[in-house]
């Protein structure tokens, strides 16, 4: 099963700024001649889903046996980063790692003349389970990772616990709440999903890339807004 990471950020964006950003995407669509550009895959009054496409260039030295010399070859690779600007919920969602998220947020800032204010969303384990319970969403804790766990005198380290079949997993969460760096759960929202929440703000969804629709992400996000 594929793993897909997303980063969610709150954003303050006015409607006219949102519309101007969409116009920019439309005017700067990706094509084969451009070094970078945008492909809008979904657009409505509430949000826009976009792929930012850019080229990276790398070089490699290869030996030419015919001429008996080294030659430098250039390789161009197209990279795509999927992201959403959700005007209704005032959030951005970026698929990928932290570096890609920072780059997309910088692009949004530049495009909007820095009229979009963003802030990271951190979801603590205790908050996570309180929200799930208050929304009556069934869940099962599978695994947690505890940082600075004391194994014995003077020895500390990261500790991963498999709690899938442990009946008192909530007691473990309460005891180590401030030291939990990641937690993996199964939840049921119309269908079963496995998610991992990280203290960095990332969320891993154990699902194929094309099967992760923004409608589902919105349901997850709505729990914490």
C-alpha cells in the first residue's frame, strides 16, 4: 500500500486574493516549452486543486569508449507537486515533504504579493482522540512512537509501541502525551483509513495517490478547525 504525506496549514485569504491567484494559475499553465507552470485539476467557488510542475536538472559524467574521454551528460526531470488552496475552510494542503510545502507556500506568497498569511497546524495525540470521540468517529490505535523514553538508568531513546491488540492504549496515550512524536490509527469515515500523525504537522495516509480525494481530507481537517 502506498504512503502519501500531506501538510496542512491555516491561511488567511480574502476572496479577491483567492480569485487573483486562480487567474495567475490560468495565465501560467504548464507547457512543454516552459521550465515551470501550473495545471489546475479541480476548480470551484470553495477551493482550487493544482499541480505545480517544474524541471530539475542534474549532470553525470560518463566515459565515451569510442573517443576515449569523459563526457558530461545533462538529465532533465519533471517534478509535480499537488496542492489545494481551500478558501472556504481557510487552509492549504500540500502533498509531499516539508521542503515541498515550504516551496509551495513561498510561491503562494509571491503570487499574492504576500497577502496570504499562513500558519502551521499541529495536532496533539490527546487532542486527536478527544476530537474523534466528540464526533463519534470510531478509531483504533495501532502504533505510537515515544521520544526521550527512559529504558533504564541514564539511557534514553525513541521507543515504538505496537498497541493494536492492547486494551489499555488510551492509558499509554495519557501517560506519555507530551513525548509522543507520532501516532498511527485506523479510523472509519464511510470506509476504513489508516493515518499517521506526526509532531511535525505531517499526516501520512496509507492509500494510493489517485485514491486520496480532497473531500476525505476535508473531513479529517474539519475535526480540528
